């Protein structure tokens, strides 16, 4: 958890004159995009007149558009293009993107993705490229594309690494306050009456899933404590899991199919969010919700939930937590609940 501080102090600290043009390159995935939002906030606080552009995969545009400090969102559709590499329309879009990236001369291009694909797109733009050094980049070869390279300790949280790269590129001080800078832009879907918990049980990696019998036990504990439980989903397998976990009925329900905007609004209105290591769990932390992360096969030191609201986690690589462990974590972030 990170202490708050007065907004004026945060905005004035380290502020310098100037209006640099900056391109942020963080294309995917959802959690990575969320962890890059504080970079835009830091730049805006230190350079109020900066022109900030962001290159991001098209499905994550709604998240970046929630940040008022980003002046222009540039979509890339690499995931879609890969499905039809010979499509003439896809090649036209690719060439149009390359043209768009070359329209502006940037004072700095910040690639916090550290992958060959992100470095390639960053190279299309005009301006000095800043990125992680060989020891820090996810794909070491990507560092060869950068004009300036920065190394960080491997135990540093991914969010802090992103912020630190920008701070070093622009020589401004980095404080401990994490400002994601976003708020929902659509109304809360209001799926249940009264206070509710968003249960994020799904993730793309099977090894990160928490056993369903533990979810059922936890959901019973949450509803007994007076919370409704809403179970979002993103594909058919996740829908079936939501339905299996919602068998208790009552104030536990499977959510309808929701857009990313609607999911953001649903999460923002929750009393509590409990979830496995997934992008939506990190989005909940960004939206200042009380968050408990459940880690089964990933390192929470690297990607644990962090935000201005109360956050904690249980579990680690190969060490999924028990139900009582998670209940104890919920008591940390919501002492009046259980």
C-alpha cells in the first residue's frame, strides 16, 4: 500500500518547464497497459504542457482513453493481423500505422514493453528511443534498438520499472505516490442491489487458476458477510466457470457480456475485488478499490496489486493460498467485513 499525499504537492514536485512530445509504447497485455498508466501521470505532473501519445493494441484503447493526460491514442492491431498475415486490408493498416508514427518528431520514445515487436514499432517513429537494457528487457535483443538503455534490479516491481525508466529519461525525481489517473467513463451496470464483490476467477494461463472448490467456499463466506458476488467472464470457458461458481444463487450471479468500459465501471463500484493474477485485478487496483490478489503460479513481488487504495495478496509460484489465507487478506483490506 502506498501513502497518499496532497495533490498540489504531487503535481509540483519535480515540475520543469517545457512541452516535450513523448510517445509511450506499451501495446499489451491488459495488466502491462495498466502498469504503464502512472508513466503518463508522472509525465503530465512534471511537464504540464507535454504532448503525450500512446501506441497500444486496439482492444485496450478504452483503458488508455480513460487517462485525461494522454493526448492521442494510436492503435496497433498486431494480434488481429497475425490471424490473417496475407490480408491486403491488414497490410494497408500496417502501412498506415507506420505513416502515422512518422508524422511527429518526438523528443523521446519510451518503450517500456521490452519486446522485439514493441521495439520494431517504436523504431518506426522519429526521435530518440529509450528502453530497458539487455539484463532488464523481457527479450534482451530488443535493447539493441534503443538509443538509451536503462538497467533495473530484477526484484523491482514492473510498475516501478516503467516509472523509473521515464524518470531517468527525463531526469525528474520519482516519488512513491502511484497515480494511475483513470476513472470510468460509462455508468455502473448495477447488476446487484447493495454492496458487492467482483470475483475475478479467470485468467488466460491455466496454471494461474485457483481451484473452483476454494472459490465456492470463499463466495459462501463473502455472501454470508453481506456482499453480493459478481462473476465476469471473457470467453465461453470462462462463462461456464462463472456459471459453475454461481450455483449458490441468491446474490451471486454470472455477469452478462460486458465491454471493457463497462467492466471498469463495475469494478469501480465494488466494495471489494478478489482475483487471480489477471489484468482486471490490476485494473481494480488502478481504480483504487480494495483488492486481494490470489497468486498460484506467478511472482507477486513482480506483479502484485499496487494502487492508492488498500491492496494485498496471498500465494506465490507453486504455492496457491488456502481459503483461510484469502479471508485473512480480505480482513486486511476490509477490516469491517469479515
